[in-house]
């Protein structure tokens, strides 16, 4: 993973070892009393903020911190927020590689016109867009869930194997589109190897079920010598694909899902299917569907029923969480969306623990946030209503377009800040959340957009994901955050600031991810990482910092102006006690890479 981070194109403001943001000098040993002026002015004396809620251990005041006279205050406000890692803080857990997963579904132009476009000038010998592959690698995606989503619940994986000219064209009931089956599991396997990503496969529990899942498993992972494995070999893939993680269906609680089930029906189906799949391959990691969202009427009852029944054979429960500004009560509420995710995690983890107790078990079922991100779902709801209205005119009135423009949300700066904040939450809970897939990857609610026959570009949401995926290594810490509060309608008063720290002992380097969720106020933040192992002796060197913010939180990147929003270098001020400070404007996200 470390190699990967150094090999990716340096397009998000990498300044090299000492490039990028203002660099904290070598003399910053973490012991000096003074604020060390670097390139930027002043560390203002810290005024003790009111005590706020936070995680971890509060440290004493900043005695001994004296602002250098050379440092005339410029734009920085008095510090009103602190992020502190104290020596007593234990890491939450190791950062799972699968935390930086994504999702490719056969919907809209995610596959056709996204990752696959054989007529595109950038297409390679397999029809995959090279420009998109480059961006996927730059994004740092580690694992990709495939092929759905709602799509999988009426999909026959056998339609997508063998010679393309023999593959059937089908109607997809989930998204009301025509599926040409030009891409299937073999093609996706080839694409994943080029992208350098693991595959997480979902099986159809809507129109198919256990028998089909077992055949697919044999086709994908079987050693040559049995019928389905030999079909794979005949199709040009001699080695087993080695797919370890399998989702047993998708959102089976949702009334929109083809073949949706009651909690009891699904509990029965997933228990039997997981049992059989593990008889075929005991080392699999199996994901049971959780609720489609924390706002479903059967939420909790679903988790309790399913997890208690299937406990023995499953390893993960899925969680899906989408947010968008119009779906929230206010912009401030939207910016605080991670509060909803925190409650969601706590509730599902409690259900998993209850299931463990009920089974007298000793393993913890982990959470797989295998769909998360920003989705303007009201736009889709309108589109869906339109084709339903067309269909109601009589028989044969329904459109079945190929690769239609669906769910092509163009993201704002605020959306990127929300996604940055959600990533912080996932990392802070990585003891329980052991896998996550930001939904989706290309064109469809995606960080990467690709025009038919034209260029591909990065959405605003690309940047916070890429920074975490490329640089969050080792273990995660939930630092103590002392923050001004903001008022929300849905969650009451919450901290404006949130942060996570990752630390890689091998390279003795780390990453701070921080967000200011305040819709109106900038906050000046003092960061003290002296609790990291060895930090007091060696001092913390800031290598590079990037920030996302814009005066207009609704600014976006478009095909015409793809670089309208990009991260910039914030001014990071070194403080002589090994800490540093930075101003975080209202609605902003920041990443700071540091080393000892
Ligand atoms: O990602 C879009 C859709 O959201 C998925 O197909 C489905 O699982 C969820 O409802």
C-alpha cells in the first residue's frame, strides 16, 4: 500500500517531502516553548475554550506557549478548538484496507460509458477506459463491490460469461434499463486486476438464491477439475479469482427490491445460503444484508432477527447510508450527517453483540458500510416516477434505455466536506467497521465522471476519499476534540470540529483528517500530537497539508470546468511544543500528513 501511494500521479497537491503546505522546521522538536515561525504567521496564545464534549483524555493548558514577536497575527482567529492525542490514548484498531472500498453497479453509465467504453479513444484492448482506470488508481480504491446494488436481485451472472456475441440482452427491472451483458464477472475480474483492487461480490437472493450462489462460487473460486471451474478456465481465466468477501443479497428489506423479504424470510435464506457457501469454502467472509438504512420501519428488528439466526455463518452485516442537503432539515444539519452515522453504527453493533450473546458466541460480527456517501435521491425519485407514469399509459409504453444517464449527481464543496466527515467517522469506528464501499465509482453518484467519447474528471468528493485512501495507514486514533458547538434540528448541539489521526509505526508517519462542520464560523484549531509514540522526543514534522473549502459551498466541478474546486495548501503554523495550528474556514475539510 505504501508503494501504491508513492506511485500514484501527484495530482492532489502533493508537494513531495517538504513541498505542499508550510513545513515545520527540523528544530521543531516538540519540546521548545515558543511558537516557531515558519512561513506563516502566528500561533495565537490558546485561550481555554469552554469544556466541550469529546473523546479521549483532556490535557492540561498550553503553559509555556509564547507567540513569537515576529509573528504578527494575520487572518488567524484566536484558537477555539483543540485536537489532542495524549500518551494515554490507545488506538481504536488497525485501519482495515477495505475501508477504502468502492462500488460498481450495472446502473446508468457506471459500467457502460464508465469503466467500459470500447469505442472510446482511451479504450484498451479489453474495452476499458484507460483515463478512468488512471483516476481509479489515483483515488486509491482498495476493494470494489460488484455487480449491485438493486441490480443484482434480478441478475443472472451466467448471462455475463463466455463469448460476448452469445450473451443475452435482458431487461433490468431494478433500474428499468436494458442490460447488454457485455460486461460480466470475467471482464470485471480483468478490470480489477488492472485497477489493483480486490473484488467483493454480491449474489442474487431476489430471483435466484442458494443454488445459483453456490454455482457462482464454484465458477469464481473453484480449482480446475469441476464443471463450473472448468467453464471459467475455458473462458480464459485459468486461476481461481480468489474472491473472499461475498454479500448474500442486497437490501432485501426494501420494498423496492426484486424478491424483497420479511426479516424472518431473509434470516432463513441467509442462514442456509451462508452455511452452504462455507461448506464449499470455509475461509469466505460473508456479509448478511442489514437494513437499507437506519430509517427503515423494520430497522433493529431486521438486524436482531437476521444476526441472531445466521450468527454462526456470517462475518459482516451490511450498513447503507446516503445523505444529501435537500434531505436534511438545514445546511447545518446536513453538515452534521455523521451524527446519524454514529448512531447507526452504535445501534447495529449493539444488535450484533446481542446476537453473539444469544448464540453464546465469541466472535464479533463486523459492520460493512458497503454503500455510503452523498446521493441526491430526490432526483432519482422524480426520474422513477416519470417512467412509471409512462408505463401506466398501457402495454409496451415503457422505455428500456441502454446505459441511461441515471444518478449523475454533480457534487458541491459542501458534499465533499460531508463525505470527508463521514470518512472520519468510519475511521474512528474501525474497531467495528471493518469494510466500507463509497457508492459508487464512476458516473453514478460517483467521485469520477466520464463523458461518452470525452474526458473524465474528478468531482469534489474525489479529494477527501483519495487523501484517506492513499495516506491513512497503520492504526487509527480517535483524538480528544475540544470544539465550539453548533445547533442542529435533528441532532441537537454538536461539535463543529471532528478529527481522526492515523499512525503508521513502520514508516513513522501519520495523517490527520479534520473537518469544520460549522455552516457559518471559521475556527482556529490547535493540534497536539505529542501523545504519539516518540513524538515528544522527535517532534512532529508536517510534511504536507491540503484543504477543501470555497466561499461558495455549492461550487462544483463540471465537464466544462473540471478544476473549479481543487484542494489548496492551508497555512499550518508550527508551535514550539510540537503542536501546530491552522484556521479552518466554515464548511471545510483538511488533511495533514506528518512524520516523526
Ligand atoms: O447505489 C444506488 C442504490 O442504492 C443501490 O443499488 C441500492 O443498493 C441502494 O438502494
